[in-house]
C-alpha cells in the first residue's frame, strides 16, 4: 500500500503485538499495534490505482473476487463527500446494498457479505452531517472515527494530543449523520 492508508486500516483490524515494555505499550499498558481481531486472516484488494488516475473497475467484480477468495467481510475506507453532496442515497449506494445480499451474482443462490464503510473525514470542513457515499447505503455498516489516546504526541494523521485524548470521543473531523432521508 504505497499511500499507507489501507495498511493502517488493516492493522487496526488485525494487527498483532505480544511484546512488553515502553516501546510496545502506552502509559496505561495498552499494546501499540494490537488490532481488534489480532488472529483474523486479512486479504487485500486494490480497487483504485495509487496514481488516482481513472481505471476501469467494477464494484461487482471487486466484491465477487474477494468473496471467491474466502472474504465474508469487506472493510472500505474510501468514499466521497463534497460540498452539497453528502448523505445522499446514490447509484453507488444502491450497488453496495445489492452486494451485501449477493456478493457473487454468477454463483447460484445468494452469497451474503458484510460490507463496512468509513463515514468520511469532512465534518470539520462542512460543519454539517457528512456521511461519505457509498456509506449511505442502507445495508452496509458505516463507521465514524473515534479518537485515539496519544497524550501530547501528534499522530501520523496530524491529530494533536488534545484531539486524541479520549478513546470514547468521536474525532472532530469524522463524518456523521443523519442521512438525507433521516436514517442515523
């Protein structure tokens, strides 16, 4: 992952750390790099090129190939939210609603998959509800961003200690709802 974003998200999910000491734990004893499910198997799919140039891709093909390789959960930290175009149910939202029910339409029956999206990072810029599309889909799970606990340090995203001092708080730039149709 040339840009590092996907690698960071994969480590949040499945990072492993069983080491002790100041280099491996914070002041409260929490292990750096320990993910939510440290023994999970992680597969990687590349949807967009690093160059951010246009490429031909199909969401249907992207999800179907992951399903055929054994994935039953797809975590996606991408999406769009521009001024006056957030929180809407879009064509892309509709596609992912169908993919949750049937991830591989070429196989007989329904192959269900849990699909997660990040809510986006535009709340501090837009100062209004700002769920990134296709996280506005009705059948996906869309997740906002909580703070981390960094004390006085600045993290890799440039978030300073005072904005990363309580893991129970939502970080100031996290996208949030409700969606345009009233769903939270």
